[in-house]
């Protein structure tokens, strides 16, 4: 099975600065993920501009299918060198991770990438080459399911300097920390946040350098499927449900009528409404055997959109049991969400006294899809 690469990032700006002098860019392509981390010389606005310039050049060239060698050569020819300090105006690390289990990292004057497998650091043989007058370190990887790949900037290595760690936290100490804290159930974003918090504490809340953490986690893709609304042609009910049930991943049904159709197709299995999950603005959940989540329709979908638009994340819906929070939680956990939207009109929704959005089910789903795409989710949709 192909690997799916989840990523998470966290940055801290140097104390007293308004902008972070590091920059991280990540992009997903058809069969790969590209990550670039750049550390601009110094701090503040100038460093910020130089690091952004570096990552943008990388992403633009990678989008145009240039090889990593060509990208590095272009950066070497493009980025200036400080005449006084004889240092590059920005350093960088670039990683390209393929779904078939191949990966390659190139680093220029940055802390080496850390790879953890089963919570143990892997030795990473590297090769040094001079490209465009700069010494580049190349590392070939073969990521496995469950591996963590962590990129850090100098600000992480230097944490605690002059205090708890007179010479800074150091790469080896960072590796030990990650080995202890890389629990398999964590997301990449959670591990990045955890490491950055440790750095923040070592700096006593006043970072002496810009801090960047970028975490890649290799895992299986998580799928979710949402069926909402009765099919336009009642004669296709069973066929639509059959296709829905065959889809891999979470199965979610939104709408009472839709749930009844699914229950009937499953052999007239009854479903129970859980009144304990009712909220003033969200109808209760139901339990239907073989379905991971069963909610009411348009009111729940509208509330789901409102929550996503308001910035809801996995953490603030983690312990909520209502239908909208449950739908948000599964959609945010999934990497690919597929919506099957029935086009049959519920006569009850044509009552002019009901909120206008009740007649806008497809529009609500489209709005949810837009919000999910903003969070780097893959979303597909079909009408039935």
C-alpha cells in the first residue's frame, strides 16, 4: 500500500522581533510531498524576506519538475553571500517524499534531519557534494509505515544556551527527547508543537533565535465518506447505498430520511436516536449498525460549516459528543473526504417559515468542502 505523508509545523520568532527569520513551505503533489525549510541570516525582516525567497524558489522549481540537483544549483547561483561574514544569506533543507517509499533530503548548512523508526533514531548515511560552490549534504531515505522525519532550524539546537545547557540543547539531546515523546498516536502537528514547547521553556519564554520545527509522519491515508440526502430517483436507492457501503474508510450518514434508506438497504435494521447528544442548535445522533456516524441532515451540516469557518480544530472538538462536533472531528481526522449528495428535495424543507439554508443542502456541502480544502484535505463530491 502507498504511503501517505502527514505534515505539521511550528515556529517561534526571536524575542523582540515581529517576524520569524525562518520559513517553511510544504506542498503535496500527485505522488509526493515536498518540504523546504530555510533559515535567513540574522533575524527580523531581512531574514524573513531571504528565507521566504528561498522556499518560494524551491517550490516554484519543484512545481516545474526540476530535479533536486537543478534546484540546489539554481539556489546556489541565486542566493547572495554576505561579503563581511562570508556566510550564505540563507541556509536550507529540502525533502522530497514519494508515496512508493522513496525519499531524498538535501541540506545546506542546517541541522541534519532526524528520522525515527519505532521511537529509535536511524543512522543516516550521507554524501557531500559541491554544487555551485556550496557543500551540500545528500541523504537517501526509505520511509516505512510509522516513521517520523523531523526537520529543525538552528534555533532548536541552540535552545537553553548559557542556561540549563551552556552550549545549547544540542542535536543529540533533541534526538533523545523525540525518542521519548514520539508516541504513535500523536499527529505530526502535535509532535511539532510538543518539541517547540520544550524549546520555548528552555529559552525561558524568550527565544534567542528563530525556531522552526517541521514534522513528516509516514502512515496510511485516512478516508471518510459522507452520504447525505435521498437519491433523486428512488429506484436507485439500493444501488447508491451499495456503492456507499463498499467505499473504504469511515462511513457517515447525514439525514433522517437518508438513514432510513440505508437501514432499509441493510435489511430493515432499526436505528436508535441518542437524546443525550442533543444540543440546542444540533439535533441528536443516531446509532446505525455498520455506520460510523449517523446525524441529522441540514441543520447539522450548517452547524458543521459554521464550526469549520470559525476555526474549529481536532483539539476543541475532541470531547464533544454532538452531531456537528462529531462530523467535524471525523472530517479533520481524514485525509480524503468523499461526499455523496442526494438531490431529492425533502418537502418539509420548503416551508417558508424555516431558515433559508434548509433548502441549500448542496450549497452547505460545498461550503464544508471549501473549508476542508483550506486545511489541505482532499475533497471529492458527487450528486446522486
